[in-house]
C-alpha cells in the first residue's frame, strides 16, 4: 500500500488551500513584477553564496519555482507522498492494509488532517528547498507570503526579497554541492520507518497528543515528535536534529553574512524578522508548539551559533569539512558545543 492510497491528497490540497487563504491584495502587473524579481534574485544569489561559502553548486540540476499558496501546498503533498511511503509500507507490513469503508473513510480523515497542517503552514512559509523531488530537488519561493511579510515588517521590498532568496538558495547549494546529503537524509527517514510500532502509535495517540499540548508527563511543553519517539526513534531524531540545525543555521549565517554588502537594511530586517518568528498570538503559538515549529526556530538559532562558533575558530575553509562525509555531520550535542565538533573532526 502506498501513501497515496492511505491519504486523500486532493482533499488535503482542497482543505489546505481554503485554510491558507488567497494572500495579500496585489494587482496582476504587480504580481508579475514580484515573480520576475524573485527569479532574478534567486539567480543572483547563487554566485553570492558561492563566494561567501566556497561551495560550488551543480548547474541546472534543481529548478526554481515561484508559486502561490495552493502551489506550495500541492508541491508539499507530492513531497509528503515520497517521504511517507517508507513508513506506510512498514505499517502495512505489520498491520495489513485497510480495506473497504475503513480505507475510504480513513484516507479522507487523514487527508483533512494533513490539509489543516498544510493550510496553516501555507500562509507562512516564504521559501523551501525540497530535496526529495527527483532528480535533484527543487527550490520553491512563495510569492504571496513574501509580499505579505515584507509589508507586515515594513521592510524595503527589494532588500527583503533578496534576503529571503539568499537563505533559500543556500539550501539549494547545500544539496547540489553536497550530493550525498539527499540520500543520507532519506536513509535516516527509512531507518525511522523501520522503528515504527503502528499499534502502539495508534493506541497511545490521543494520550500523547494531550501530553504534547499540555506539557508532557515531565511538565515540559513539547511537540508531537518529542512525545511519540521510542528510544531508537529519538536517536534517529537527534541525528536529524543535528543535521537540520546545521542546514538551517548555515543558511541563516550566509544570508546575514552576505547581506551587508548587498542589502543596506539587512540589520533592521533581521531584528524585525526575529520578533515575527516568535509567533503572533496565543493560537499561533499553540499551533507552532504542537506542530514542532518551536523546535524549528531553535534549529535556526542553535545552528547559526554552531556555524559561527566553528567559523570564528577555524575559518570557513576548515568548516567546510563538514560537507565532505556523513561522519563529519554534527550531532545534536555538538550543535550546542562547536568546540567538541572541532576536536572530533578537525
């Protein structure tokens, strides 16, 4: 059984699109101008990232798409289908596939749930590099969200658009200049699928959801990932946390490092943007916590501290050893202790 048979993706797209909304008011001519500028900025960012990091991306292997909110949602259902397939296969192997009414109802319920998550995120995500799109990934820039946030922050549009493109282009460079990264991440996801215990997951799901939203058995608030993991799953998740912190922190360091030379208002943009990342209101903060977005924000912060800590100590050229081999990737503990990574790897 495939993920497409278990999840009604078209329903997920429909629900997500309705919840995300259309985006800011903008004329057709203005929209065309935004798309053209983002494409130009993304192309310009490639050489800026290369000059700052020393990483050379493969040419024309990961295409750029400037999309609206429904386009981002549809693209992510395609990515989820790829990512969830190993887990669905494992669950089917252990429990057997659902049939008849159970299959039909289950796929729609799950589709609606996925759509609700994508709808929330679809109104917020500015850009994304999708490494799992064959053959080498794709870069997505969500034009209406970029316009919405630049207006919300009162940022200079030209500066803000290039700043966003620098971050997202850094991710494209990471995966195309480091070709083993894609397979390594997918391999970790397959390992995670091997650790799934579907019966226990279903039986404990409601209790663990309550723990996640109220704070967990130890009184600490966490995401669903925090409370659903077995020890083996947590080991894999700790590794993935280290890798994702590296990738996100590196992109933040690059966008701010390149910024002063080409983006006059970069310091003010960063200050306002960090405030926005904390979430607007109680509902927004609640959803961020439950969906694990608080942990995502920590990846940006902690990963950037790690990258700056290593680069300040040994320089960018020696830091780039991190991209040479999976064994050189930092652990979750090393993200918090850059000197430990330097001692182990260099």
